[in-house]
C-alpha cells in the first residue's frame, strides 16, 4: 500500500482506472495545452503561461503534481529559472477532510479514543496542506503518560498543547496512482520519439523529464510518511540540543505513525512577516535573524550532515524571549514597548522537516570546497568543484565551455566585489548563476547536491531581504577564513560574541571535511 513508490515505472493500478484519471487530467491541463504556443511568442508570454496557466493546472491536478512541481523547483540544474520560480509559489492548501476521518485514524493508530488521549481537540484544523492537515489539541493524563514513556520520563505533562498532523484519506494511493500515470505517459511519449515524430530537443527533454520523475520517488515517500518526519525532528532536536536560537517541534513518540504525527505546538509568527517588513517587533532584529539562519544552515551542513531541505519562509517561525536576567523587568510591566523590544532576543523554529538531505564524506568535502569557492567568487574553482560531484558519471559534453562561462560570470561578480562589507547585492545571484550554467551545459549534478545548493539559495534570498548587507556566503567565507588562519586575532572575540551556535563545532567540521584538490 503506502510504500510502493519505487520509481521504476511499473504500473500496478488497473489500466481502466489509469485511463479514467488520464481523461480527467487531460481536461484539467487542456487550457494550458491550448495556450502553450504562447511560449514561443516572447519571453513575457512564456513567463505568463508558466506562472498562471501551468501553475494553476498543477494546483488543480492534485497532491502528486503539486509535490512534484515543488520538488522540481529545487532542480535548477534541470529546469529554467522562470519554471522554478513559478513552482516555488505553488499553493499547497487543500480541502479539509472530515472530523470523522481524523477521529477514526487516531483510534486505529493508537488504540485509544481521542477523548482518552486529549482533553481538548480542535475539530477545525489550523491548516490543511496537500498531504495532511494540522489540529491543535491538549494532552490528557493518559496522553502525557504515553508520550513520556519512550522519551524522558515526565517530559510531557497533562495540559501540554500539541499539534496533531493527520494525513488525508486516500492521499497515498492517489499520489501512487498519479506517479504511475506520469511514468506511463512519459514512456508513451518516449516511444513516439523513437518513431521520429518529434525533434531531438523534445526527445532529450522527455529523457530528462523521466529521470527527474524517477528521482522524485525518494522525496515523495518522505513527504507522505509522517513517521519519517518524526524521526527527522528527533534527530534535529538532538543535533541542536545545545542551542537556544534554533528550535524544532518535538515528536511525541509513540504517538507517531505513517498517518499521524503528534508534536509540540510551537508559538511564533512566520518569518515571512519580517521578510515583508510586517513583523510585530519591527525590523530591529532582522540582522540577527539573518545570521541565525546562516549559521543554522552551516551547522546542519558541516557539523550534523542533516540538512532541512525546505527552508522557505513559510516553514520558519520567529519567537522572542527576554535576554538573560531581564525577564523580571518585562514581567513588572514598567517598560515601554521600545524598551521591551530592546531586551528581547529572537529565536527561530523550523517546521515541516519531512524532506531532508544527507551527504557522503566525499560530497561534504566537495560542498565545503564549492562554498569556499563561492565565497571567493573564484569561477575556475566553482566549475571544478561542480564537475567533481558526479565523478566518473559526469556527462557534460564540453566541460571547458562550462568552465569558461562560469568564470566569465564570476569575474563580473568579482568586479562588483559582491561580498564586501556593506555590499547590498544579493548573493543568491551567484548561486543561481551556477545552476543556470549547469542546466545550459547539461552538467550532471546529483539531486541531493542540487537540493542542498538550492536550500542555501532560498536561505540566501530571504536572509538578504531581512538584511541586504548580510550574506550567507559571506558567513561561509568568515568561517573558512578562520579555519585558514586568517582573522586569528578576532576569532576569540567572534566566539565570545556568538549568542547562538558553537562555532568551534563548525570549525571542527570544516577541519574534518577540508581538502584542497584544485
């Protein structure tokens, strides 16, 4: 049932059911298909077709297509910038399933009625996505006893507020069906290409599309199995156990299954409000928030080797607490709003950890080298590290042309001194530039590597909006410069100033993965 998605193109659904679904989807995509010739009129019309017609059709087609498009948005090595930008904006809101399904699933999974596990349970969900919906609930004494058994004794108490994520009915089968249908249609088009009915570029596009859909099988499994997200959350909580600036919801094992995830309810407002300049506490904390994001990414990549692969602003909450020793002043209520804001310190909560990336030892070495090259704007080294990821499987037809184009692009960025202190240019441009050259020159880049680079690109984008003078890549350069022996006189001060992450751990991670190849 739930774990049949293997990406091998084997159709296990009855042909007539796939045909029925094919007919339905044909009508769903018909307006986009009829208007598709507009993409050859001008780039403006092409962008409109992608961002309006194609995006709307994908949203109507259901969770499999939405999830594939969201995943495709991370593959800038395969798809154009306009396609990726449009797919990143896909809306994942879905109709809410009924209370009866939520009640029945909870009892089936945990063997106890909802009323026994929770003293309060909001039947109206807080949010509903394409795979699951989330309810607010309050633990009962029995629920707290169960949740404390396999974690720390007494860690969850009666009355604790929790979030209960429940998978929609039939969503796994629907995604499996549409996944198989995608592969069947692509295989059919591939057969037509062999008959010479389409040109070479179209045939190459079909091959690329099939490879991307097959690669999508792994992330798709992660998205529909809520117990996997629970495991990732537990790993993140352990990795960041010493930090008070980066938090994750804690899963309440054993109240976790493929269909249900009970986790701590985390307060805060979405960081997107601060990115848009609408945060409740103004923009006085934006620089610190940008730094927290950058250092959290470095910690995940270099120290932990477990990277949250969906760090868009909608998955990040901001919470504020009084700085150490000032809470009593805030509690007295004698401070003005400006004074209260001045003593508050921000932290972030990272949500929806269902899709994560890990790297091999060699990949970590290559990634540190790539980011070091990025921070130095060294086009030659960037091209070399990028080509190295695929090793002997690299299929780029003209590596020298790729090197020349990357070098030319980064020579221009270097002339602008992109990462000098106070420069407000967006460092995401440097990352996007490489991925565009990867796509144009058909450079082979493993999916998990591209996902890591795109996660950094997304982080760079919103942190730059928070503070135009801050760059994740400049943070990389600072850390690596400390590793290389530069800024030694200031390194102790940097450690003492840090209120968030143990930079010694990051430096030790750099030491572990540092290797000069080029």
